[in-house]
C-alpha cells in the first residue's frame, strides 16, 4: 500500500488518505508512506493521523514554514 495520485497504478490511497475506489474509507498509518523511513515511525505516524484528521474535519492546512534550523556556532566543542 502507498499514497499517490489516483492515476498511479501502485497507489492505494490518495493524498487525502482516501482509499482509491472505496467510498468512505481512509487509511492513516505508516503503511501509506511512499518511501520507507529510516528512523522511528512513531512521530511520522502521528503526523499522518493528524493530517488525515485535518482532511476529515475540513481544516485548512497551516502555511508552509521555511525556517532555518538553529545550529550552535560551537557545536563541535561545547556540550561534549
């Protein structure tokens, strides 16, 4: 199972977590990830559920944030 466009033959759910070809059914877990994640699946799975809930409730998404992550200038020597 993976998420993708309805025209994609390998996709089972659309970007709003709706199962393609089945009305009224959504899947919101890590099985719909287009690529396997390398880390722990807890946080991405929670966010998938949160995003699906926003789609179900009709909430508008938050604006895109292009924030730059903080990097301590002495990261190589401090807190070691």
